[in-house]
DNA sequence: TAGGATTTGTGCGTATGTATT
DNA sequence: TAATACATACGCACAAATCCT
C-alpha cells in the first residue's frame, strides 16, 4: 500500500518533484513560479499546491510575496558561508552520533556510485554530476540512525546544493577538475567504509564539503 | 512599520501563540485541536490558520490526519534520546561557530534571568520555570551569529522542551531540586560570559542539556 | 497620480476519509 | 454491515497587494 493516491502521497510527489527542479536549476534562483500553471500541471487546484510551496518556503527554497509572486530564493554569500561551516561540522557528527555499520546492500550501492563517478570522469556532464552528488549525500546519511541529524543535514544540503551547482556549471573547465576530485573522494570514502571505519568516512566527507566550498569561492572570485 | 496587520504579521502572531501553548503544555501531547474553533478565536477563516498548522506540523509539533483531526505530537523516548544527543553537540557549536562577544545589553538581560532564577528558587513554579528556561535558551542563541545554527537549535529545543517540562511537573519534589540546579547553572553561565569566555559558557550549557536529560530519564524510570 | 493587469492571501462550500453506533 | 457524525482536504470565487503603463 504505497498510498500514492492519498493526500499525503500527492503532497510528497509534488514536493519532491519541485524540490528537485529547484536543486537541479530547472528553476534557477530568481525564477518566478506560477501557482496556477503548476497546479494545472499536477492536476490539482491551487490549494494543495500551496501547501507544498509553503513547506518549501519554510525550508528556505522559496519565498512568496503577496501581490508579487513565488520566487526561487538565492543564497547570500554570507549565509552560504554560515551554512557550509555548519554542514562541515554536521558531516563529522554523522560518523559519531548513532553510527550505523554499513551492510552489504549499502556497500553495493556505493560501488554503483563509484562506477558512475568513473563514467562521469570519462564524460563530464553537469546534470549527471549534480544527481550523483545528491545520491552520494543520501548514502552518507545512511551512516547515522539519528533521524533529527539526518533531517537537518538534508535540509541544509538541499538549500545550498543548487548554489554549488551553479558555480560548477558556470565554467566548463572547472567541471572537469571538480569531477576528478569528486571521483577520488568517493573512492577514499568507500575505502574507509569497506573496513568499517565510519569515523574516517565522515572525516573524508567533511573534508569534501570544506574543500568544495573553498574551490567554489575561488571560482566566484 | 511593524507590519502586524499584514498577512505575514497575522501568521507570526498565530504561529508564536500556538507554539507557546504547545510548549507550555496548555495543549499537552495527544490533544486534538479544532481548526474551526481556533480560526474563530483568532478571527480568521480556516485557510490562514491551516497555513500555521502546516508549519507546526513540518516542525514536528503537530500531526494532521485526514478524517481524524489535528493532534499535538508526543515524542517517543528513542527520538527524544536522539534529539538530546544532537542538541548537546549543537550547544557546544554555538560557542565555536561565528561567536558573538556579549555586549552590555546581553549581560544586563542575563542578570535579569539570574534574578528570576533566584526568585524561582524562593518560590518554585512550573510555568515560570518553563518560561525562564525558554528565555535562557534564547539568550544562549545570541552567542552565535550563525543563523542556520540558531534556527536548527531553536527548532530542536521547541520540539523537546514540553517533554522535559512534563517530566518536571509530574512530581512536585523534582521541581524544587531542578530549579536549584538550574539556578547554579545560570550563574556559572553568566560568570563565564562576563569574562568573555563564550566557549566556556557553551560548555556549561552543553553540560546543562546533558544533565537535564539524565535527570529526566531517571525521573521517568 | 490613476487605473488596470497579475499575483498571492482569504473565505466558504463541498468532497473525502475515519470512527462509532 | 450500513448509516451517521465530524474531521481534514480540496476547489473556486473574491479580496488585497504590487507593479507597470
């Protein structure tokens, strides 16, 4: 009973779809969304759609202004710095708080991510990179059973992922370098997990976040 | 221009009022709220009220079930453990990430909190204790300029405060002891801040959270 | 300055789901 | 099992705010 037909199911469908569009820059920062058009697309009235928009607004991805419209938010550089500083710390916590030893299934899915990273090195592609980055993040979240930590980390990740993606896609040359660095980091990460060292894996991820941000700021300058 | 008459202002009024009622146990866990009655009370229709309820649901304080009602959530012991573990870590971060040196105004307001703690020791009162605890938490949040950290810490705090409060109010004898311990901790906290040692203050707060939870579990047993 | 076009916010009636008799 | 009561979810029309001409 997947409940895909219930109110909760419809909410989830729309929520994940719109969030993905924002995070993959289908709706880049500054975009003005039309409630009516989106409601038509999803085959519902404005009311349930507005519930979804309200949630995304609470999470900082949208901002609705009376009489103006619903805008995809941008992230100020100062706020971006703060979020990355916090994400860096939270990444380490994921390996320390309620750690979950990786099972065969997780290792297998991580091997899949490594393979995708290799393929990406051979043929760099912004959208594929973005999706792989998301999947890698979600895999990392499986390391902790601390649900509040997962939820918070996820929220901060989805708030800043698109800004990182924007900086990566702005220059073709950086994409190639970034993909290569990412490939090595995923390999290091999986190597640590394979021997069961969650703390080391978390540190690799922490370093990954920190250095991503450093390269991002360098590109922006 | 306080904008209290705008849609955003009305939302904020209702949001803070209802959240406070939940956190001070005016609406204890399990309470079924009536959308219609609350809408009448605030002088609006159900639509804007439901926006508020949706936000509180996103923050884990409420749960709306189609055909059943809007229920004030309880927190399972396992989730409570996880939240406290996380809050303990975040409390320490507040003194390390983007620290804000306390100014005269903050010190003065903290002195006010100390005075209220003293008064509370003389005449223990669950509701006054709960309010003082909230004000102390908000003062602690002023120590960091990291807005995402503030927002997250605040959310976790308001999610578990009422559970702590419930355990304190369940036995009269524990209230007296808890107030005395709190009084000492506030004093230690202010002493650290007065000499500008934010990190020490954060550690005091961290210990406060950790020990509060320990005593809470002991009471529950 | 005024007014029309467009967008979000609100009010309310109805549909749908749940629990109980 | 069916009917009834009552709750949330939804659709739609209108109010209010903003922007542009």
